[in-house]
C-alpha cells in the first residue's frame, strides 16, 4: 500500500494550494502583456471605450486618446483609436489562452485523486502559462 506524505496537510489542502499557484502563474503570464494595477486596468477600459466611440464617429471629448497623441505615441486620434483597438484584439487572443489553461488545469486539480497528481497538474499549468 502506497502512503503519501505531504507538506500541505492532505489532498484538499494540496488542491487549494495548487489552484492558488495556478492563479498566481496566470497573473504572471498576464503581467507579460499588461501593466499591473487597478488604476491601469481602469485606464485600459477608458481607452477602449473612447476608441470605440471615436471609430463609430460619435462626437465628444477623447481625453485618454488625446493623451497618447500628446505624449507622441501616435500622430492623431485616428491612429490612437486604431492602436487601442488592435492592441485589445491581440490581448483578447492571449488572454483567452491564459484563461483556458487556468480554468482547465484547475478543473484537473479538482478531479485529481492524489497529491502527486495535483503536483503534476500544477507544474504543467505553470509550464503552460510560462510559455504564453
């Protein structure tokens, strides 16, 4: 009979720790593409809303897009809006891959029957996310 000894205190604790490690690895993967912080996320949200409004031809002020123009990121509002929309489309592709790996591996952790399986799944998730 095989007996597993764990530093986690049992299978349930190992699963909980593995899922936390998978979430942490996903956050590291996201960080390779996005700036960290709630304020930065709010900036991205405002930018995409402004870019979509601008490209729909809706009148109004576009202070976030204009800030990019003023900083020399793009020559005009049209280029700024297109840059934002194209960058968002690229992020959505990568973000979907990160989400898919994170969710699938966490489901595998839930289904694992041993701490050894949990460790293998956690390590595979970290490797998969590290490759993105």
